[in-house]
C-alpha cells in the first residue's frame, strides 16, 4: 500500500488515545476496511477506519460547533496552535491525504469517528 504511513499512524494513535483518555469505562470498537470505489474514470482504493465508543457522547450543539471549526481550514492556517487539539490535528492530517472524516455522536450514548483515506495498492 502506498500512502503516508506516518500520517496514518498519527491519525490512529491520536484518535485511539483520545478515546482512552476521555472515556474510562466504555466499550471501544475499532474497525479497519479496505475497499474499492469504482467511478466512471477509474477505481479508487479507500482505507477506512472507524472508532466507535459507548462513552459520554457529544451533544448536538457541541457537535455542530466542532464540525464548523473543523470545516474552517483558514482558522487552522492562521492559528497553528489550534493543531494541538486532537480532532483538528487528525482532520488536518486526513485532509493532507485527500481524505475525509465524519463524526457522529449522541449525548450519553456513543461517538463514532469514520476516516476515509484514498490509498494506492502496489
């Protein structure tokens, strides 16, 4: 597989570390998939990892704020210190790899973070 293994390792390490750090008594499920998406020009291989926890979750309001801040890359470029925030750092790395990150959560129930990153197989 061709990809930036350092970025992939940092993404997984940051996400798993955050789940462990913030949720002491929850179940964590980590799944990794490699699948092919066919489009009209070519086929793309997507590496997907999903981190799901049954911890405290995130309220809809707070999740909306998080997503808005993650979408504002000007904010990240203007304020490099914001990269110290785990999700911003992960989102930054995923975008460097031309990937996407999605966050789903429900307060007091769960949080699921799904990362889809294009990779080349050799």
